[in-house]
C-alpha cells in the first residue's frame, strides 16, 4: 500500500487542505481556514459542509512542493 501526503491551498475556498492517501484513495483530511480546523476520515467522512475528498490522487493538480512528509501530516492531525 502506497502512502502519500499532500498539503494544498485552494484559493477559491481560502482553505488549506492536508490529505492522506492510501494508494489513490483519501483516507484522512484536515481543512484549515479562518473558522478553524475540520478533521475527516473514512470513519467520519462528513462534518457540516466538509466531505472527505472522494476523487483519486491523480485528479488533483499537484506540484512537487504540494507533497509533504508523513511526519508533517501527523503533527497537524495530532494537534486537535
């Protein structure tokens, strides 16, 4: 199983997204914006207006600097 971690800011939503993919499927997600943080996972895929990313990793328009380490993702995930 391939683990991939992404950090991407979407200007149109003014939100910073952290995504954890296993193979090509998002299994965890953190959304950070002016309202705070939202944590989503396969167990809890919906919270308010937020929904766990349901497209594949390839569907994202990613640059090399959008990929982060597992450690960086876990630091944000554990800081609830």
